């Protein structure tokens, strides 16, 4: 994958090669930047592939910017090219929250994350892929990254789904129930009135997987 | 390798009544008898399907007996769930009878795990991400240690349900899969449909609503093409996410929707792009069959599972997370 970088970028190292995008640490205009490129997927027909990459790139950039209005830390956008599917953004130094799952401060960080997600939801943004891997911890500050599956919504359902994704990603951890509780405490302290409804809906969603099984055909 | 075991497996969870016989080791299919219920109109009617199974059970058994010496059978397995209660009970009754008659242990197996393990034994996939897609299920799974982990699943209807219901509303009959696939191959025009992924979960109900609205506005070929391209892209995308997350480089598809050529082609394409392997196997084993039940019977027997006749009540809602995957190394050779 040599052609996924914008002109003028010099690669320092690949930070992450996910299923959807390649995230690279680069030097650009004498700055350390992160370049996120949504790579073309050969399995999708071109029309659908271009539509998905373009719309996700635009949406991600706009969500990253707007989240700041709620006081949620996100990378700064420097440049974007929807047709080629890349965004150039600021590099956030720090540790990935996923790597801190065994740390003693993890419960505290999950509580803080709850507070931050509450703020985000209060201005009508859902992240869409809330997992510890999408949170960078620098000193005591949490920065949310990867709004690639995010959207604008005030629907209780979408907000509950958002949190359910996080709840699912915590489920392999031994103390997951306590962590979820801490997350929700943080969430309720900042999400405003809809928090109660969102919490109820999360419980409903967690039963739905089973509901699908109940309707089983074969 | 231990002494060879022979297992007869009975499938009756939904539309297919199947009797399969498998011998292992080495893995060998001795017989594969199937009788498939086709509704006159609409979808599967549980009691009609059960009636079909009762009517076909004897001739299916006679056919199996004509091919395999049942005196050599060591284990009697049946699909205990998940599935339609009335249908499940037909297979369970036959299995209990055989177990008593042959004086061989009874093993009740999970239908979903059976789909997965027939795929694994046919492809020798030692550590795959599994995309399980059928009329009632849409899940992305991984066998981690001694349990199955569901990494992602549908938040509403199953992919096969989307296809079947759409096909029915479009007057294409049941099952919809083959007809939708055929019509889709006659178009290359895309209509925009909801592409809904949350984490590793998918949702299809919005797509179904949209397709229903477009039924008299767009050509059926175009709708079938758009349905397949959009829905399958979603499934392959979440499969790829799961592979990336786990660092796994094998993918298998299990379940009836896997018979769709386009879905398998996309899976293959995705795997090639990430230097992974899509492990395919003969199309007939994607559909429900007795062979997969027989193989899962051997797997569970080796894990120590035995079922007393008096405890052998069917489990229509049996979730795969309560089932043990095969011991590590079973598919390594």
C-alpha cells in the first residue's frame, strides 16, 4: 500500500492497519500528523465502495470537529480529500486505552469515558464504534479518535446502541459489570435528561441478541 | 488417532429432514439422505414442515439403511436445537428410537455448531473467523478456547430472513435465495440502500423496508442486485473487522446463505486482499443436512457428551454460547 498517502507526506511509521483504513504517522508541512486513509475494497462494487469511503471520510471529519463543541477532545483536522478517502489530522501523543485494561486506573478512566460520551451524546453525536481501542489517554486527558462510524443523532436507540458497543467490548474483562456501572455513572452525570431512557434501552438491546435466537428458523 | 467411530445424525430443525452417517477417523461421509419441505405458499409453516418430516422419516431411514450397515453405528446424534419446536421433535423421536433399538448412546447437538464444524472438517480450518448466515441467523463467531464467542450479530432480522421476506413480497416464492441470486446476476445497477453497521453488528430491517417500498418503482433485477451487493458487503466488512481484531487469517462461511456464489466470491476477494484464506467447500454442505449433525455428534461424543433419553427434550432456543467447540488441534492436520 504505497499509494494511500497524500502528496507531501513522508511516512514515519504505520500506526494501525485496520480492516477499513490504514492510519499512518507522517511528517507533513514540518509537523507530525496522522493520516487516515480508507482503502479501496475490491470485494465491493466500485460504486458502493466509493460512496462508502467518501461519505465516511466527510462524516468523520465533520464529527471530529463538531465534537469539540461539547468539550470532547478529538484530533484537529488539517486537510481532507473525500474522493481519495483520506484525512490529515493532528497526532495525539499518549497510550491507547485498550493497553491499559489491566491497569489499576482503568476503572477510573472508564468512568471518565462515560462522562465524555455523555457530553458527546448531549450535543447529538454518536460515536458508532466505542471501544477502548478508540480512546487515547495522555496524562489524565482522554481523546476520542476514529469517528468513522459516527453519526448525528438524538435518538435514544442510537445512543443506547453506541454504549452497547462499549459494553460488549468490555464483556471479556473479569470485572465487566463493575466497569459498566462506572461508565454509566459517568455518563449520567453529563448526558442530561435522556440518560435514564438510554440506560433502559441498553438493557432492552442486550436482550435482543437472544430475541433473534427465539425467532430462529434454522 | 483412536478407534474409528461411526455416528448417525438426524437433522430436522426447519425445512430439511436429513439423515447422515459419518465415520472418523479418518473423516468419511458414508451417507447423506435429505428430504426438503417446500411450502405451497408463504414461508415455512412449523406444523406443516413437521408433518412433512413425519411423512418422509421412514423412507429416508430406509434409504440410509440401504447404504450403511446400522449395526456398525456407535453413536446416535440429533439436532436438539435451535429450531422450530414441532420439527425438532420429529428428529428427536427418531433418534431416541434408534438409540434404544441399536443400544447406542444418544447425543443432542447444536445446529449452529454443526454448521460450523462441518465447514471446519471439510476445509481443515484450524482457527477461523466464522460467518454464520442462514434464514434465522447472522453471526460472526470465533471458537476461543472452550467456548464460542459471538463477535457480532444482527440487531434485528437475519440475512436469510431479509432475502426470504423480500422474495416473498416480490412474488418469487420460498426459498428466495436462489431466485434472488439469479435475478441479481442480470443487473449491474445499484439503488442506494441503508448500509447499517454498528461496531461488528449489522442491521437489515431498514433495508427490507426500503426494498419493499421500491418494489413497484424499480426493476426486480436491480433490487436483487442492490440487496446482494449492499447486504453482503456489510457481512464481509464485519467479518474482516473480526479478522483484523483477532489477528486471524482464515475465514469460513457456515449456513444456507453461504450457498450464494456472490457472497463466497466477496469473501474470497476480501481474504486475498489481506493475505488471508477463505476456505470454501462443496456448496451442498452449506445447506441443512444430516451429515453435519453426525459429525458434530462425534465431536461432542469425544468431548464426553451423552444424553439420557428421559432428559432429551428439544431446545428450540439453544444458544451456541452454551456449547463447547471441538478440542484444540482436531482440525490441524
